[in-house]
């Protein structure tokens, strides 16, 4: 009796652990934690700081995917607040544009919300997401939980809103 051929792309035996790509674990200890602590202190002091995050924006077609990005905050009180993403398509812009550097202009409100789905729980289900609402687009930013409060207060103050915390 002959077996039917396996469908295209199917593996007949489990993949060897040696063949899997290495997974980068974010440890609560060590360098990652020290870097986040340094960023938190810089946020509270009003210094210029760059924060790695996950970002998504609305477009005419709805929400875009979560994409790796960086928030850049200039020094307080009137430093620029912007973001950078390497993938223009993920943030709803044409592919011909290349990496995106944009500023948060004409923001109507800034607040935080809880993580609702596992697909947005990059730092656990107890994390939070900062929402920057504007007339033409809404942006959501996911950051590690220990940066959420300081980053929210800093964004609110630099964008001209009364801090909620």
C-alpha cells in the first residue's frame, strides 16, 4: 500500500531544534532592564530620549498592522515629538517613500488604554497602550509597562495637554 504524497510545504517529521532560528528573549534583568530604567529616568527628567515601541495607525482602509518603530521626544518644554518606522506600507504610506520619519502634529487627545487582545500584548496582558488621536489618523503605541506612565505624561505635556497622572 502506497502513501499519498504530503501536501506542499508539509514536513513529515518535527523540525530539529538546531535548525530553528534563535529566539531573542527579553529578560526582566540585565541590560534590557537597565536600558528601560535609563529611559524612564530620562523621560521624567525631560531629556531628549528615543523609545523602541510597536506602533499602528489608521488609514482609509482601517487599522494597519503593529510594526516596530521608535518614538523620539526632544527636550522639554518644546522639543519635537515624532516617530520612525522602517516599513512605510505597515503605517499606511506608499512603498516608494522609504523609511518614515514623522512628527506628531495636530493631535486632538492623548490617553492610555489597557491591552485587550493577545496580538497587542507585546509586553504581557497587564501592559497598556498609548493612543494619540487626531482628525485624520489615530496612532496607537505599545511600550513596556514600566515606561507607560512616564511616556504618557511626557507626551501629554509636550503636545499641550494636561497630564492625567
